[in-house]
């Protein structure tokens, strides 16, 4: 399935191009119908396995990838890692039945920035894709709770973060946007940006996902090759 010539993607904001990597045909085709049936979204390709996705996605260059973990050839986490190295700006969202913490964090380390369960209702899935394309990190409620619990239980190497900075980092781990953090804490957007800049400086990172992973004491993602 090729990309529509009129596609503008994340940068033009006219249309969000989505690729789906899923080995179950019924699920794969149902997701494609949901995407193509939503104004502003377009399914650019359907891949039944990880190998074809790793080869094809750099050619079609979608904005968002919905990626299953339990693929028959290459594990979804490894597919995420390879795609992230090849296309650092690609927005990868795991769409899976697995809720195990090790798979969640492995996916995030590999380059995924969202994590939803397959039982997510279609309307919520569409909102998550839109949020992902805007720079958010959507996660199913149960997944977000697991991430937050891990953050609270195993805070490591916080590099002298202040209580307020730790609070903001916890909200970032939940996938909250800057405006949501501002409203939640009753501070200005500029104050939130300042705190986040200080967090990044103290943790020596450059993104939300790296900051959250660093605070868990997990390895940072490998830099893009080349």
C-alpha cells in the first residue's frame, strides 16, 4: 500500500500516515479499516511480520507505526530498535496484549514512545495516534500506572533533582503534556519548561523518554547509527 501523494504528515498536519505491523490478519486488517475510516489518518502499509516492516517502513516513511510485540520472526522490541536507528524521528507505539514490566521498559528503551493494549477501544486508539503525532507519549491506563509505580518504587540516580523536578518527572512518565503539568501544578508553562530543561541538564538527556528511563536506572537508548 503506497503513500498518498497529498500526504503532508506530522509537519504539514494535513494527514497522519500510519503503518501497522501485526501478524494476525484479522487484527491487522481491522486496524487498517479504523485508520482509513478516520479523517486525518491514513494507513500507508500493513506488515505481517517484523522483517517486512524493517525493510518497508524506511521506504514508505510513515509518521506513526503501530507495532505488535509478539511477531513470528523478529520480536517487536527488536523491530522498534532497528526502526528507531534508521528513522530517529519515527513515532513508534506498541500495540500488544502484554503488560509485563520488562517488555514495557524494553520497548521504551528500544525507541517506542507509546504503549497500548490491543483491547483499547477504537476511539481511544485514534486519540492516542493523534497525541503521538503531536509529540505525546500515550499509554493505556494500566500501563501508565505500572510505569509510575516503578518510578516511585525504584528511583535511581536522580542527580540532585529537587522535589518539584521529581514531581514533574513523574508526570512526564505518565505521558502528561506540558499544559497538563502546568494546570496540575498550578504553575506557568514557562515554569514547566524551565524545570524540564533543568531535569534534562541534570540527567544529561535530550528527551522525555530518556529522562524517564535514566531515572529508573535503565540504559539509555542506543544513538542512531550513521
